[in-house]
């Protein structure tokens, strides 16, 4: 079983010793995507809805580089700075995953890189 690193300019560059994604054995692991607009290098907005949207757009970009779509996602993990943002995040999330939704976990954590409100990682299969 091999390992192929996935990298695209359509999502923020890795800010540490990790890859945007890895394809191994027909499974694609997308690293946690912050709400950074890859064109500006800045957060897409200051509210949870705009940040959730950008994180999902970044996930889509990494998947696209691997030749996949959100329809291939089997598991998503959403990291929230504040669980009080769950409903607003879920409203945006539901616009991206409309049917045959993946399994999902959503957890509140103490802090995220760059003080983001959200980070989303996924696992997809071919």
C-alpha cells in the first residue's frame, strides 16, 4: 500500500510538518482545514457561518485535487472553539452535505490554530 501526498494551491498551504491530504489504499485523509481563504491568506470572515463555509470550501479543494467530491466523504470531524456555534455551523454544513451524509463528530476544543472558530477534517474513499 502506497502513500501519495495531495497538495493544491486552491486550499491554504500547510503551516507545519503535515500534508493537506494523503491518499493511501483508496482512502483519502484530508488534514484539518482552517477557514483561511487561499487567495488572501486571511480568515474568510469573523463569524462561524463564513468560517465554516471557507473550511468546507478548502476541504472540497483538497478532495478535488485527489479527484474526489464531498460525496466520497465517509467521516467528518468538526472542531469548534465554542459549541454554542454548533447550530450555525450545522446550517452551513447541511448546505454542503445534502444526502447520504457521512458519519460526523463535532467537538469543542480549547483553542485552534490562528484563533480560528472552526477546523474541519474528513476521510473519503474512492
